[in-house]
């Protein structure tokens, strides 16, 4: 079989590179959980970073405002309402202050984090979902409906929760063993699962019916992910020769994989992440510091190997920033938050397209999923499917500094009242200027909004006056 690596094709993502955050951008002093469960223990959105921690007397996780990196106070408030260790955490894709957690105490809890983060320990959940008879290892939000959440327990059952009513509306009882992974397709009409019984399944989540099933007797399938609208799923697992491998499947025919490839002889689980906007697949190994990335296409070679980001620090888990949290001005197309247990560290890793960005790069930032829910829980349960509500990231683009502002250090004394010391280091200088221009841009936007509102008030007053005259 010809290796995917050898079949090169031209691509705008060919030279994407990984850039680890500086120490000032990292979060330090976090007592990351020592749990051996194969989860990420980390969740992130444009407002907050959440990390499962070691905690006496029950389960807990930290919630840190994203804009406050640095060393975390040992007494930083925690979300600590669970009676057992926390096994999974997921932010709502629609409400940045809402996070779900599952635990060894057999419950799923929904929490509302106040703006600005926690000021004291949080023990009261917004909602407690009770239905599993054993610990709950996995949770998954519906991708287009804000009121639907799935949970998978060690009782081998998947429960579908209607959060608008706070009840389980469906139990999927198709697995004879522990469910290892769940993945929705783009509109949430299909669910792919991997199970300890070595079977890959495609399920209709509303009826619970198994539509397709693959018996992977010679391999152990660990993780599964839908590849956007390509009608494909990708699995990672271990081959009969005990090497890590990936396999690509047609979601409508699981009789045999379309293609498969062995990756390496390491033992940690391979976590797959798919970016539907760029058609890129990232493979990150638990227990090593490598992140491989591929470009996915519907025709051969299907998966085109691009490059590999390497780091000597092994990753315990990885959180992924939603696309609306990207720094589009820097051509950042993906961002991980890597847990490094030994250092108690969370390190951001940005995947960047190396190109000059004097204008918004629409070809690498197409319309992407926003925070608006496409349908209600009742609509989805009744059989309606809708794709995600898309937004443009163009508003997040900030123009580079004009050439006229790139003054020499000798001429650069103050920018809008902020002193810039002559002996300041170039990196710090650049960061400070970025911050100033960011603040100026925010002030300009606020002024524009106020101007628009003032104009609207004037129009309404004029209309009111005309009505009175008539």
C-alpha cells in the first residue's frame, strides 16, 4: 500500500506550523488530576479555561478566566459539588458561562459560571441529572441544539437529556460493554460510538437504532470522530501488532475501512480532532508530546500528511478552543490547551498558516459555527435536523499597525498616554503596542455603537414628533 506521506499534493495548509505559547501565556501551579481515565480533563472557550484537579473529599475542577494566565493561587476557588472524582467536562457550544461535568458519583451536573470567574467555591449546580447506575465517563453536547446533552456511563448506557425540562428523554442500550467515545455528525442527526467490545457503531440517536456496525476483531478501536460533511468517520486504535493506527470509514458502509495506516509503536491513546472549516485532522498522543496533522479530502489519498508538532513534554489531555476564539489576525486556524501533569502546567499551542495578513484571509477562515442554537430540544426530538448557524470571523480581524506607527525606540515615548520605556525589550514593546491598539479598537467600536444608537434615538424622536403633529 502506498503511504499517505509519499503522495504529496499542493495545499495552502502545507506549511502550517505549531507554536507553543510563551511562559507568560501559560497557566501554572495547577494540581492536574492523576486519573488514568482516557479523557482530556480540560475544556476551553473564548471566556474560560476549565481543568479537572486533584481534590480531597470529592471531585472538583478549576475555572480560570482565559485572560488571566500565570501562576494560579493554590486557594483558587473550585467547582466542587460532585461527591466523586470528575471524569469529563464540556462547555456548552452556545453559552460560554455554562459547563457540564460528569463524575464517579453517577451524576451529570450543569453549572453556570459568573462573568469574571469564581470568587468562592461553587457547590450548587444549576441542574443535577440523575439516571445512570454507575459512574459517568463521557458527556457530549448536541452541535446545533442547545437543550440536548448526551451522557455515557459505565452501565453501558447512553442517556439523552432534554435540559429544557431537566429529564432523560431517551436511553440508548445498544452496547454490551463500556462506551469509549461518542461523536455527533455536523447536524446532530447521527452518533458514532466506539466500545470496549471492539465494535464501531453508527446510531440514530433519537430512535436508538444501530444503523451501521463494524466488528473490529483484529484491532482495538479507542476513539471515533465524524469528518464534517464528508460522510466519513475516522477511528484511532491499536492494531493486532500492538501499534497505534488510524482507519477511515464510509459512514454508510462499515463492512471494511476505506484505508488504514499504522502510526507508531507508542502505547498512549491517539486523540483525533477534526476541523471542518479547513478539512484538517489533528492526532495527539496521550503520554507523548507529538501532534500530527493531515489534510482530509474525499478522493485518494483521502488523508494527506502535512507535518508534526513535537514537544518533549508529554500531554495528559488537550482542550480545543472553538474557532470563534481564534486570533485571525495572526492566521491562527486551531488552538490546543495542553495539560502537562508533572509541571502542573496548561500550555497553549497555536496552529498557524505562515502568511502575511494585511487583509482578512477569507480562504482559511470560511463561515463557521456561532453561538446561536439552530433549533429547540422539542424540534430536534420531533425529528427536525438543521446545520449549525454560521458566522463570519471578519469582525475579529484587526489590521496590522500602520507603517507610520513603527517608530524607532528613540522617537517612541508615549502612545495615548502610556509610557514606553526606552530600554524595553522588543517582545514586550510589541506586546504593549498590541494591547494599546486593541484597546483603541475596542474604544472605537464602542464609540461607533454609541453613535449608531444616538442616531436611532434622534430618528425615533423625530417620528414621535411627526405622530404628535398629525
